[in-house]
C-alpha cells in the first residue's frame, strides 16, 4: 500500500495518477472540506483527480482504478487521522502543505507544514513504514517567507528522523508547472495561460533573475524514482531548465505561435502594490504576491538536478517541450477547467 498526503493538490493529483498507472494500491488522506453531501467514495475522488490533469480517463478505467484507491478523511494536523493513513503502508509520499503566498493566520504555515510532517514521521515510525518521501522545496535555503521557514523546519524533522534510524528521502522541487488546477501552487501555469491569452502585460523588473522550471510529470517521475532508489537520507533537487521570466514568455510565445509585449514594473512600485494586496488580505481577499515573495522573485536562483540524474536516472524535458505540452493541455481543456 502506498499512502499519499496532499493527493488532491496540483502535484499530488498528478502523483496519484502516476501511481495508479503503475498498478499500485493507493491510500489518500483527504480533508473533508471539499466533500459533497452524502458519503462519496473513491469514484468521486478519482473523478476529481482525473479532471485536474492531462490524462483523459474512461469510465471503465476510473472504475478499475477505484478498486485500488482508499480514502482516509482527515487533516494532516490530526495525529489520529495520520495514524489511520499510515497503517500497513509501505511508502508514504508526504505532500500536504500550505503552499500559498500568504495566510491570514501566519501560524498556519508552521502548524500544517511542520506539524503535519511531525505527525507523518511519528505514524511512519509507529507502523514501521519502509520509506517516507518528503516533498520539500528548493526554497528551503532562504527564510524570507513563513512558507520557507516552515518547510525548513519540516526538513529538519525529517533529517532527525533519519538520524534516529528512520528511512526517508527528501525531494526539493523547483517551480512546477503543467496540467492541474490553476491555483496559487500552479502559478507558473497561470502565467502561461495569461500570456497565451494576451493578458500578461506587466511583469516585475527582476533584472533577469533566473528560476528553475520543472514540468509536473517529470517531477512526479523523479519523486517515484526517489521512493524506489534514493539513498536513505538523500536530498534531491528535482528541477528542469533554468530560465528568466522573459525566456519563459518566449517559450510560451513559440508554443502558442503568438508574441505579446510585456512591460517591466519597477521594484518599488511592485512592492507598494504587494503591500496593498497584503492589507486587502486581512479583509479576506487572498493576495497573489507579498513583499516577502518579491524578495524571493528578485534572487537569481539557477538550480542543478545533477545528483538526481546520477543517482536516480532523473531526466526532465527541456522548458520548451514542457511549455508546449502545457499549452496544448490548456487549449484542449479550455472551458472544462474549474
Ligand atoms: N507548486 C510548486 O511549485 C511547488 C514547488 C516546490 C515544492 N512544492 C511542494 O509540493 C507539495 C504539494 O504542493 P502543490 O503544489 O501540489 O500544492 P497544492 O495544490 O496547494 O496542494 C496542497 C495539498 O495539500 C493538502 N493540504 C493542505 N493543508 C492540509 C491539511 N491541513 N491537511 C491535509 N491536507 C492538506 C491540500 O488539500 P485540499 O485539496 O483539501 O486543499 C492539497 O491536497 C507541497 O509540500 C509544496 O510545498 C510545490
């Protein structure tokens, strides 16, 4: 049995699909919040997941996969729920996290991202789980945002778990894009969609800072490889190509066959707008970016995934190929996406 937290999210839904395609039995921890009335089961969940990604599933395939999927309803901060998840697990992929730019309650990052990880590790130890694959982020080397600090704390817990005899690997995705909900966690695909439609007209004057962009299917493949053959305690950056936002836009223009002009917004102006967004956040309007995240976006952050290539056989596609696949998916699913 493979267990997954965060399986309803952007990356998690792609991971669950890949695991089912491998023929695995999968148990998911799902928050009851989004559940419709009554007692929906695996078929409902599968439809949710199938609707979020690139794979078009037939009713038959869904019905077959439903026999191999189980749901544990609960929150990752609830120790009992996580214990029910981990019972009899061979591997736990731990993805559940607050992966947004901002929270009205800043302590939520610590509670869910670090506290949830502590619960997963405790349950893994209690049930003798063979391996935990902890999904971290390449941003753990900074502490500008509460998200980064909480993910750092979580990694430290995993490292302590390994030093105390547990078995775990840490994967650090870079900026992820591709088929999935166009939520804050998938903001790169949101940018691709806006550019494609000619609505992305202003960007931060970031001085050509580079980020690293990984296509979600490549990332999921790397996560499974880390689960299968990563060394105990290993830390693997799972990335794709290094690029500036200008280069990313050029890739979208090439894939979509249309180029649009994009103006540069001076940093002080961007910071003022972000500050106003934070104020509106307190009134219930979720800010897309904060002043702390602008500091993160201004840093030049090329990344290397060479260790994952050497030890796991990780082999992500180039940026243009991933952007082309994303644009094709956006075109195909236009009008069907929630
Ligand atoms: N997206 C990126 O670019 C990126 C880059 C590096 C690392 N990561 C890491 O990848 C992981 C997955 O992120 P994502 O991009 O897939 O984000 P996402 O789409 O926001 O998904 C987050 C997942 O965590 C679940 N979750 C949140 N709080 C929970 C709680 N209290 N209890 C149980 N489940 C909870 C969500 O459930 P609901 O469906 O109920 O909300 C959802 O399934 C995270 O650990 C994130 O830090 C993401």
